């Protein structure tokens, strides 16, 4: 056993390697596709799937942000050709009269224009102010989608009572709930709504919209031809202007990344755009300012914030009234009175009023203590005082006989020397 002991670690490593190899070769490998959501490019461009479709068909296509170039029909250095196609996203309330006039003249020359009207920043009540809708003779109408479903259920029940047959699914939109009916349907958005569309030279196709079509067109002037409609409500309208055509969609879901693979959307879009020389996908990047959006979203909240700001400013901003005096409740010290008196004399009578009493006090003390001091001349008095105090004669002369008034620095020197003389005599 002692002979095998050095080989035990190696044997354990071999056994561990054998177990790992047995575990590895008995594993069943599976490949799974995990949806990581849309890419960053797809989140920035809602028409990226349509752009890729046109690129696969060798159709020149370019994506533009903003409607600024529509008035001159030129984006950067490139001009829009007469045989090109423009796809404008979310035009509701975003186009000016001059831009619509320019687009109309371009369509009359043979251009193809596809617009999606619904705009999150555009109110349906203001649809009569939209110049493009006025050109098409359309107006927007809002009907809750639950009412559509209730009508469909009533129609289906009535049909079943009459002939005990299921309702004809072609008479109302198809809402796909079967995930296994078509592999392509798995890439569709949530519960696409299918509506029949009739194109020239084509059999009846199904155009898929996003679930919940609350907004639709109302034909006001009967100048547009409805291509997709249900219960007198229009979801896709066509208008021929000169040599070109204008197609108006209620919303952008049939063109968007989530629903372009649903139904016949891709085929329908290709049929509308295939004869164009180049396709311009123009995204609306114009949004209202933050303050306007905040006001439209919560007007009463903004008013409350403004009122609170006004009250805070009223509380914080100083208000100037009459000058208030603080009453003195205690007695001042005697030193404060002396200091105040000195400041008063210094301000009104210069520094001579403070130096002269000190000089007279010292000289009077010397007259009393030194007999015959008063009869001495000033120079002799200076020498006498220098002998008694031990201070130099020049300093004694500066302290007792220098002319007044003087500068502040000299005044301080004189007072210091006078105090020294008084303490030394």
C-alpha cells in the first residue's frame, strides 16, 4: 500500500477526467432561437423592414428624418425625381400649406405619395385643420375598437340564428389567434387585424393592421376612392392627382416593422412602390416642445405647479417696508461709553482732542513731583524726562511736543509713547 500511495493523486485525476468525459459525451445539445427584441437600428427606424424589403428587390431606397425638405422636394444635395415615390410617416398636423402644395404639384407630374396620417402629437379634433386631409377630402373619426367587436359578435349571432351556419369571416376583419397557422405569422405583432383590400389586377388580398383600429377616415367630399373599408369607415384611401396617385393610410402599422410580415402587407407595399424609380422613406421627427407637451398632457398640474411657485416666491423674496429698530433691553458697559466718546471726538475734533489731555496729565504730574520743572525750557524738560523714564529724548519730544493733528500712524505712535511715559514716571 505504501508503494501505491505516491500514485493515488494521479489515479484520482484520471478518474475525474473519465467522469467528465462520460458526462460531456452523454449531453444532448439543443439549438434554441431566443428573441432578443428589435435591434437598435430597428428601434430608431420603424420602417427598417420595408427598407430591407426594397433593397432585396434592387429598388433604390433612402431613409430621411424630418419633413424640412418637402417644400423644395430636395433632401440634402439630392432632389426627388418625378417618377420617385415618397412614403411619409405620421403626417397628421405636421405639414404646412406650402409643403402640401409642393407635394400636389409633384404628384401631378407622376409622383407616387403614400402617407400615414395618425400622429401621437396630433388631435383628431384638429383634423379639419390638416391641409393634406383637406386635399384628400377626408377627416379622422375615433370609434372605440370594443364597439367594433360588439357589432361583429352581434352579426355573427344573428347569422347563426338564421341558418345555423358560421358567420362569413370575409365580411369582417380577421383577427389571427392561431400561432401555428403560418410560420411567418409568428413574426407579426400582437393580434393583427386583417382587412380585405382590392387592388387593380389583383385578387382580394388581406392587409394586416395593428390590433385596435380606433381611428378611421370619413370621406367628406367623396373625392377619394376607398381601398380598405369596413362599416363605412375607411382605413386606406386612394386619390389620383394628374399623372400620379396619393395613398392615405390611417396609421403606419401595415408598413411598420411589427406587421410588414403579416398577411399580404409586404406584397401590397411592393405593388404600390415597384414602378417608382426610387423610394424615399421620410420619418416625422418633429415633436412639440417639452413645455407644450407637458401643458397638453396635464394642464391642471401645470397650473398647480405655477401657483405653488408663486407662493414660494412670495414667501422667499424680501419685502421692503419701514425700517425697524431693535429695542435695547440691557445697559451698556462703561467702556462702551468711553469708546463711543473717543470716536465722536476723533470724528469731529481730529486726534488733537485725544492727545492734548494725555500730554497735560503727564506734564502736571511732573510739575507736582519735580520742583522747578515748570521753569525749565521745553528742551530741558525733554532731557529731564528722558533721564527719569529711560526713554530716548526723540521719543519724548514726539510724545509731548510734536505738532497736532497728525496722520493715523503717527497718532498711534504718540499715544503708545504717552502711555509708556505715564507708566514709567
